[in-house]
């Protein structure tokens, strides 16, 4: 009897021990939150204010640190990221031009601390300049149809690091692709297929829509930019369908077939694929693309709704990240026009990129729906966690509005095999990082 009792006690201990084991972490877990105040200033040392052209009393400091989530990428070393704010405040319609710039930012997440547990420290601000040393600007009217090389308007929407220590920017105005050295000086212009360009640019978005029969829609250009881990290809994704791809009827958006262009950086050869949006109402469009490997990517697909949107608060319904695969998709570089709907692609023998929902930022488990920003736009991998999980940073673009904080989220990812990127050595001096952080 005592032997039986001993066995039972041992069995109970085994059961208790097994039940006490911690469950495995979820495949995707929210591990960090952080904010950057909308009133923060950058390190440009620019004096004075920049004001809205139509409302000269509506002004912000020229050195406002904002728009950080428009474009974000990891340099590969020392928790240093590069952020490229977009064209500045007031939709590019300002009394003086906004000087385009990039920000070097230290960013890390401490999983042992409660939210907010993401630390961000600004390391440097660097202006973007062309081959002649002229500042690129956010001003919507700073373009030349007679000499495109004299165009200075630039609306950065994507940034990625190349294997040679340079960084690439996608521009929404063109759309154009540029390569800069780490100081922000232009080194190369990368040709984009002509079908993406508008023949009649304008500072007025409505005029631009009415004056063009092809090319990107106004304010719906190349929002997303990725680079394959081997550094051989840039992959740019248009926010919405091109005008000729049933994108418009008058000024009303229609088409859901957005083009994705993959450009060989050594030859310039371009191939194109179709990404099908679920819908285009509520300002829906794609805003970022991030490489997993040489053919799979994460795509940020969102509406422009938020409970935090001043004067127009509405429930957000789409802040989703999809996993897409280019393998098996049709190269549509030779297709002049795409249909309005994804269902109609089959009739033309076109297979769009395969897509599956990977992460819904509005899912109840994350508790972000009531506080999430309207413009979630930045995606970047960060340093892996000690347990081997990848860290995905998600960031908002506050349009340099002092009343809106920039939001930063960190997710731990264990169900993706992310291929390491070929990156140069540190793009920002490690010693200077430590000095700024007060470390020895």
C-alpha cells in the first residue's frame, strides 16, 4: 500500500511540474511600445518657423522632429536606425521650403520593463542634397518639367541600406529612386519605368489628377521600398493603382491593382508584379514593404482612420501586415493597362503576388485599436532578441504635427525565417553612439 501511495504522489508531482511549465511564446508578440513627442526638435539647428502658405499663422519650428515613421530602416549595428521624414508639414504647401533630411536614431526595446519600454535617442540630423549640393525640399511646386534634373522637390517614403554603405530612398512625387551616401549627398538616380511617371506634374493634387491620363495618382506614389537581403534588388510598391490601371474616374479612386516594381541595381532591368488591395475606401492603400528573403516580403496595408485624428476621429478598420510572395506571380512589365479589380486579372492571364494576413495591428490581443495613429507607415527589422526571436519595429508618421506623438511598436517574431541582410560596417561611429548615450 505504501508503494502505491508513493507512486501516486510521484505521479501528482509530475503532473504539477508539467502544468507549471510556462507556455511557449506566441508566434508574434507585442513586446514594446514607445513615443516620440510631437514637440521634439531635431539636431538641424534651423532657426525660426515654417508656416502653411494659406494660413501664415499656422506654423511649426523648422527644426521639428517628426514624420519619423514615414521611412525607417536598421543600419545593422549598435541599435542605430535611419529615419527619413517625408516632405514636411502642410502637404508641401509652405511659406518657405521644408529642407528634406534624414535622422540617425538609436532605438532599443527592454522586454524586462513595462510599457512604454522602447528607448529612442536622436543621434544626428543630415540634410539631403543633390549632385550640385542643393537642398532637396518638400515644396510641392519645386519641380521643372523642362529639366527634371533641376527638380528639387522630394517626398521620401521608403529608406533601405545598401551593401556598400549607402542608403536608398523612394520618392512619392516622381516616383523616383535615389541613392545617397551616409552624409545625405546624392550619388545615383535609379531609373523607374516611364509608366509610373506623370507627364504634367502640379503643385495642386487635384489639378495633377485632372491633367494626367497615366502614371501615379497624386499623393499615391511609391510609398514602400524594400531591398533584397543580398543587396541586388530594390523593390518599390505603389500606394494605389496607376491612373491607367483603372485607378481613377475623374478624381475618384477606383482600381485595387497596385504595381510593384523590382529593379536590378547592377543592370537597371525592371520587372513588375501586381499587389491586390482588399478595398480602396477609407483611404486604403499600401504604405511599406520589408524583405523577409529574396522573394517574400511583409507589406503594410492600412486605412487613414484613427480615433486620434484631430477633427475627424473614426474607428480604424484596417492596419494590417500581409506576407507576400513574388514566386509564381506574373511579370506585368509589358502590360499597358491593368483591370480595376483583382478578380478580372485572370481573364488577362495575370497571377498577382500571393498574400496572406500575417499581423493585424487592430487585433484585440494587442489592445491598440483605440490609441493607434492614423498613419502607420514604417517597418524595419531590428536586432534579434537573446532568445533568437526577430524584432519587427512598426512606426507612425505624425506629419510633423506637434499635437501628435510618433508611435513606435516592437513585435517579437518566431515564425519567420528572416534572411540576414548584407550590410556594411557601422554607418554611425560606435564611440559617438556610446558618448551620446552617456556610456563609456
